[in-house]
C-alpha cells in the first residue's frame, strides 16, 4: 500500500514531458552499457551473446523509449 501512496503523491504531480525524461534516462544508460548488459543477460539465462546483444538488450531499450513517448 505504501508504494501506491508514493506513486500517487509524486508521479501524478510530474508533468508528462518530465515523466518522459525520467523514463528515457535509463534507456540512455542501457544503450551506453549495452555490451555489459548483454554479457550479464547471457550469464543469467544461458542464451548466446549474439542473441542477447541483438535482441534482448535492444528490446529492453525500445520498451523504455516506447513508454517515454
């Protein structure tokens, strides 16, 4: 319940453009560290590094970008 209250008190008062910036920032960081994230993803789930680098990480970045718009 405390998370719902925190969300209502803070997030609902932030303007849309500011929300977008807050959501796009992690995407920028993920893009800057894409290789490292792909290696971690490969260690975590056993998929090949090529797949992690070509699909998993870019798809996660795209998800953040989608919700930032």
